């Protein structure tokens, strides 16, 4: 069976998955020989797009809320006031608690993007 541009067979793919399973589930290298392990990053290596999100490096409150708002609202909803954003969230069947959070924002402020909304929500939580 032709598999396109794959250089490995199905059997080798399965072997490689089995080799990596321990690393993925344990979070640390599981091989007995050190030379098989990947080299750790150096201190002067640049971070690539902020690096991966891991339990030790989870996004902050603003970032997490921003991602959730951006995923549910998109760009078409902006600029808008909180009332219109709540309506857009309901129209897009977003979680109710996300729309309820927007009630904490002042109704006369117009937001231009999801990040501004997230910052205002986190600021409102701190003040409350």
C-alpha cells in the first residue's frame, strides 16, 4: 500500500509510538541510555511563540480569558459594548458563565478586541 511521502512503514510507526509513550505519559525521559534523550534547551535559546503551555507554565488569567473570548466571539463582534458582546456570545452558543462575566463591565465603554475585554474583566475581579 502506498502511503505518500512517508519514509517509514506502518510497523516502524507503531514502534516509534511505543517508544514515545513512556515519555509522553511520565513527562521525563524513560530511556536507559542518556545519549538517546533529547538535548535540553540552552539558557540563551529564544522562546518559540511563548513556548508550550505546560502545568509549570500555564497562561495567566488575562491570557486564558482572552483565548476563550476570542474563540467564542471572533473578530466580527468588535468594536462593541458589553451588552452587544453578551448578545453575540449567546448567539454563538458560548458558555453562559462567560456571558455572565461581562455584566461586571461598565455598559458605556466600547471594546475594540477580546484582549481589552479580558483585561477589563480581570481588573473588575480584582476591584470587587
